[in-house]
């Protein structure tokens, strides 16, 4: 008995639909544990928290698709936040506590993010150093710099500037918090760039086989450097909407953000070895991670202090599943 074409075409692609199914199951579990899970306040908080990691994870998708890795994003966010606060506090005497000072701080964030990403990219490509080693080194550098700037304590934003800056995090537009809108715009731009441009195709080609990409006249070093620059830009955008939340920066700012960003990318289906990336999956991955943390806050079964443990386990399991899938695919092609 043969299977009709309609029946074959109706099969669900669990590799693509898996993250969406997992998110749906988590939402059901959250509701069953506590009906307050679906309250407007909790959903708003969940989406806003997802925005920070989601924006950074969109940048990480490009880096990982091209066969790289960036472990410095959390420390990068910390030092950018610290410098932003120092610059804005210093600009008060000249520009006051209005929008101009906030815009100066935001511009500083963009420049620092682009610069930090460029440094990571150039050291990786021109310096011929593994991305893991480069970003591990810059992670330590950035973290120590913000600790130095804060003299081992905390850098606090001028109270009056914080009053001007607060709406960037706390205000809403058409019912959605501003950070969520920023996340949506970044995700759309990321999807278009990865799936509808030559740059996105080059990232995939480089991640699949860098040597073949070079023989195909693709400017590998330039493309890989640009992926790190995009990552830096995404970190700077996430930092811009994060600073008004607490109005401070310290050595603990952005801790484990690199773990969450990488986990979101891998959960979403992007292959850690490179060569295949999914922005849509990354968005779902960020939502899944935030939902897991949110559920842990609603239950006493597992301490929310073990959130990092859960994220680490998720990365290990996701990569293990990817290796199994890759092995089966390779076996079929042979």
C-alpha cells in the first residue's frame, strides 16, 4: 500500500515546529501551575524580559550561522551600560537632564557596540584566533573594565535623567511595551537580512564550509567581521532599553546573558556548527527561556536560582539532539 502525496505532504516538520510546540506546552504548564501566568501583567513582563535576550540572540544567530561564537555579550552590555551612565551624568552640566543627554548616551552605546563587535571580528579574522578564545578574552576585559569604572561598586544614573529616560523601558505603544517593539523591529530586520539578502546566504555558506566559500569568491573575513559588528549593535540596542530599568550598572550587569543568547539560538534550531540559522526559531527560543524562568518563579518545585542550571542543560540537550539529527542526515546522504 502506497502513501498518497497529500498524506506525505501533511507531515509535520518537528525540527521547524518543535520550538513553537515546546512554547505552547510551557504556557499550558504555566497556566496549570498558576492561572496568574496568563494575566496581562505577567505576559507583559514576560515579553519585556524576552526582548533583552531576544535582541542579543538575533545578533548571535548571524555569528553562529557563520560558524563563530561570541561569549562576550553579557560583559559587553555591562561596560556599555557603565560608560553610558558616566557619559550621561557628565553631560548634565552642559545639556541638562532632558532628551538631548539621553540621546548622547544612546549614541555612545551604538558607537561602543559597533566598536566592540568590530574588535571581536577583526581579532578573529585578521588575527586568525578562534572566536571562542577572542570573545573569552574580551569577556574578561569588558567585565573588569566596568568593575574598574564603578570602583568595585555600582554606577548610578542621575535621578533626574532617569526620570527622562524611564519611558524607554516602562511606556507602551499600542498596548505593547517599547522594548517589545524594538525586539519586533530587530527580529524583522534580522529575518530579512538572513533570508532575503546575499549577506545572509554568504553567512550560511561560510558556516557550511569556509574553504569552499573562499573559492566561491566570498569575502569571508569581511562577512564574518560584519556578523560580530551586528552582534555588537544588537547588544548596544538591548543595553539602551535595559539601562532605564534599574538606572545603574555594576560588575553583575549582564551576567549569563551570553548563556541565554546562545541557548535561545540553539533552541530555535540554528546549528551550533554553523551553516544553518533561523531568526524565527531564535525568537521562540528567547520566549521559551523566559517562560521557563517565569514558571520557576511561580512554583516551589525548583528554585529559580537554578535558572542557569536549566539553561545549561537545555543547551547540552539541544546540541546533542542536533548532532543526532546531523548524523542521521549525513548517513542518508552517504
